[in-house]
């Protein structure tokens, strides 16, 4: 082997490293969220399969094991009357102030009719929008899906 020529294995490794660097560099510069935007149906399926865990989370919103099990990234709760708990599953920050979140909400008082929709997906397509809005989709009882966008 010629000492001035890299081996084929090393050449392939360099190509793979260049390719991965390209993917990470340009993949991170776009407006893609850190995780895929969850559809209403995927969140409803998660809720239906884990109703007991969601009920337990109401009594202890700081339970990190339950949050992880349910895919919850952050919990925002208000113990004021009426009780309100937002369980953030997905988020995307805009450059500068603002961002978008989607997840589960437990609301003791129903949201206003103008914020209640039959499909969050249909009203937020594409999911990333600088328009400020808060939407809810009722699942059952006091449980809702929520979407919040602020700029």
C-alpha cells in the first residue's frame, strides 16, 4: 500500500463523517421541531392506552417517572380555582421570542367555544405558525388536547 494514499476504509469513514456533519448542520438550521409534530390521533391513542396513568398524574404532576412514561416534556399547572394542568408533549421555539406547544390539558372549566375545535390538526396545518392562537379539542370529561402558539 502506498503511504500517501488513504485506505479505502478510511476514505469511506471520512465520507460518512462528512455526510453526518452535513445532516446535523443543515437539519438543525431549519424550522423543524426537536421531535415530530404529534397528530391528534396519536395523542388520543396515548391517552386512551394510559388513562390510569394520566389520572395518577393529576394528583402528582411532578412525578417524573409518569411524565416519561407518557411522553410529557413539561408540566404547567395552576391549583387556583378552576384547576388547570397542561402536559406539554411537543414544542418548537421560534427564533427570538415565541413558540408553539401541543399536548394534553386537564381543565375544570371548559374552554370558550371559539377555542374549542373538532381537529387541532386541521386548524394548525402547517403546525408552525407565527400566528398567536390557543386551541383545544375535547377527548373526554375534563381532558382535552391543546395547541398554543405565541409570537
